[in-house]
């Protein structure tokens, strides 16, 4: 998969759950989460962590037409700047919908790697039964050998394979279902992934293309825990969407600040809360003059050199033009 390793990976996540306090507009009851909520969509560039877009969504599970419309517009916008770049659309099982997969397949330089629920016990799950049984035997043998030789007990065994499965709604799509048959000391842990990639092994698709989407959970934590994107306390849906955009704007500013002003410093890869605590929550003495304002920092500030570098970097930047 050499042509894809340097591609742009667009990762969509709906694992951010926003629970409003009150009767906010479009905060609907979601059976899966057992609560009224918003279910926003966060889309990141999977290699760098750049936020591409964020969409506040009502608490109901989005339909295939909704997700497909978003991805179609997103692909069109990306193609304006990168017409030939190979794109990989990656997401969890919320996005394993034929409408979305069809939109991606219409782009000849795009592929998808999407989580797939096991579904009915007699449909997809039996496809991995043989590999699961082999993984159980292998783990039992390795565990027994480790105990007899006083070695560390192995935690898990993974076997990868491909399932001969095609949903009725996937008619006309070039889908491929791969699985991970994992057995660990806690029990069975099978996983399924549907993809349009044909020239890579099941292990490569799962480990190198699907699993890295877990990093996007950290980006979502930065948005929620550090930048409070879940503060949707307004009664209006549009106002709450604007509140979320403010948090997203702060995320973009933080990303650009790390990439430009903090590059090469100890904060180059720091999360927002760390940058806020070390660079912004600082006691200063403010002295106002007629023509300027001076900020007197503590002489023992450990971030003195970093602050000086940031100030010089910002000073060298051109002023943005209005409009």
C-alpha cells in the first residue's frame, strides 16, 4: 500500500457525547446512551490531528443520507486543493452505511476503512469462529508454557482474516470485510472492518489504517475537557452550535500555535490544558502608559524563554487584513 501510506486520512468520530442540562432544542433521547443528548460529528485529518470540521447534530443516530451528504461536500472541498491526493475516509461503525460508501467509491482516488458491527449472530460472526477457536487454543498453550517456565503470562493472541460477507444493501459496492479474531485473558474480543482497499493484508488494514483512529479520541478529549466544547447551555440549537464552533476555533489556534510558535520547544506536542496552565495562567503586573502597555512577568518564571520566543514570533507575523 505504498500509494496510500502518504495519503490524507480523514477520520470521522461520533464518540463525543454532549449531555445538555435542560430542554435544549434538538437534544433528543438516544437509546444507546440512555439519555437526552447531542451527537456531534468531529472530522480530523488523521495524520496530523488538524480539525477539518465539526457539526453539532441532534441526539438521534444519523442516517446514511446525512453522513453521505457531509462526506460528499467534504470531498468536493478537499479536491479543490488536492485533486490527485489519495484520500482514506476512516470512521467507526456509525459510518458503515451504503450511502456513504457509494459516495467514497465514486471518487477514484479515495478509499474507506470503517468499523462494522457484528450484527446478527448467524450472519457475520460465524465467519471468524474458526480463527477465534484457534486463538483460544494458542493463548491457552502460551499461557501454560509461560507458567511452567516462570515467564510473563501473555495477555492476548490475535489472528487476522477475511470474511465472505456482503450485506444486501451493499449491492454494487466493492466492499471487503476483514476481521480481527482476538482472545485475551479477559475473554473474546472480535472486531470487523469494511473497506474498499484491495491490495493490503487484513492485518495491515486493521493495524495501520483502522487502529490509529483511536488517536482521534485524544483530540476529542482536548476539545471537550480542555476547551469545553460541550458547554451547550443555550436553549437555541444554533446558539449551541456557535458555542461549539468557538471551542473548535480555540483548538485550531492551539494547533497553529504549536506548529509555528512552539515548534522545537517542550510544548511542541502539549495538549491545550498544559499550554494554558504554563503560558496563560501566569501572574503578571500590568503597567499602562500613554503609548503602550507593559507586562511585568515574575523573574523566576520557568517559561520565560518560551514566552519571549512566542512574543518575538507573533511580532514578526504580518497583521491580518480586514475582511
